[in-house]
DNA sequence: GGCGATACGCAACCACTAGTTGCATGAAAG
DNA sequence: CTTTCATGCAACTAGTGGTTGCGTATCGCC
């Protein structure tokens, strides 16, 4: 019997998509197919260097791949890896959801038992 | 037409459940019903003070409530608020999931078109 | 070929947060 | 009353998201 919620979470993956700026970054990349640090920074309220750092961590965990193209470095999303990340998100969510439901059920059961007592 | 994924995320809530230690904390509280900084810290690889801080931020965003009980302060989860957080998690996840599926569909469509051309 | 514009990477610095240790205080128990 | 135990507060460290500033390499044009 498992005593704790699964939480079989790749911590790097999670923290990568945990940052709101990185989420928007992934969103933009997904939307436009590809982008560079400069092009992306123009659509975000942060500097090019900040974006570059984020792309660095996203690249490190494999959520995006950056390939040099002339004087610029073009990044694009790794669909499979992002799908994995999304799956983890869903997994943590549903684990908690399940536990919440269970707790609720138990609480109701106790309530019922108490009513039975009073009715004696 | 919406050009970006919803991302209607309460940032405080998200960052509250973004921390792995806080997730384990919520997990423990959910499992045991209630707990204090001291009791919880004994089941985690961090000090009592660290746990106290986390409970502080969880309390501030309303995911838990702490009530003084004699010389100790007892915390318990706010089910409704946690349910909200879980819902947000699911929402972000499904938004990306949808976009990934859409991208995949477009990619396949392009592939089909290309094959048609070649078949001419 | 040479030169300005552009895209990049690196380094230093600031602010915030998760973690620590140390200490003082207040309630409970003997 | 004294001891014990849980808490809260303060100071300090390490890591990270963000900035500015600077050096360098590539592209485009004359």
C-alpha cells in the first residue's frame, strides 16, 4: 500500500515549467514554431539576457532544442518532452484530487456514523 | 479568437504549490489531518524553522489554516482552496495538452499536403 | 575588402527566497 | 518554582530571476 501521493516527479522538469516566464516562453515557441532569444524577448517584459537564461534551462532539461543558424540561435519546442511535462502536471493534480475526494468521503462517513449514534 | 493559452493562473497559489517541500507538506497534512511545525519537520529533511516559514506562506495564500492550541500551533488543510489550486494545475496542463494536439494535427495536415503534391 | 548593424555570450551586480543556526519567550508538566 | 518543549524572531548563506555593461562574431551593404 502506498502511504504517500505518488509524486514521482522529475524535479528538474517540474521546476522548469514552474516559472511563469518559462511557461510564456514555451507558449510563444509553440505558437510560432521557433524563435530566438532576441525575437522572444521582444514579446516579453524581460530582457534578451533573461530570456537567454531561461532558454538555457529549458534546453538543459530537454524541453527545447537550440541550433545555431548563422549569427542567431534558433530554438524550438521538443513536443515529446513537453508532453511528458504536461503528463507530470496532470499526474500530481489528479493524485491530489483523488486524495481530496477520499478525505471528503471519509469525512462524510464519520458524519453518518455520528448521526447514527445520536439516533440511538 | 484567443491567441495565447489561457494561463489565468493565480500566481501566488501556483508558486505556493510550486515548491516541492510545500507539496510534501500539504501531502503530510492531508494524510494526517493536522500537524505542527515541529511534528511535520520530523518527517521532512528540513528544520522546524524552514517548515514554519512554508506553513506561513501556505497560510498566507489560504491553503492551510493555523490555530493556536496551547503552546503549539496546529495547522490543517483548507480543502476548498487546495481544490482550487489543483483545478488551476489541471487547467494549465490541459491548455498545453490541447495546443500540443492541435500542433500535431497541423503537422500531419502539412505532411498529407506534401504527399499529395508529390503524387501529382 | 571594409564597416555599421545586429545577435550572441559572459560577467558583475541586485532582490528575493529556501535553508540554516542561535536565541528569547511562553505555556505545560514535574 | 523549575524544567521542558514548541514557538517566534533575527542574522547569515546559497541559489535564482532579473538587470546592465561589454566583448565578439556574423550578416548586409557600399
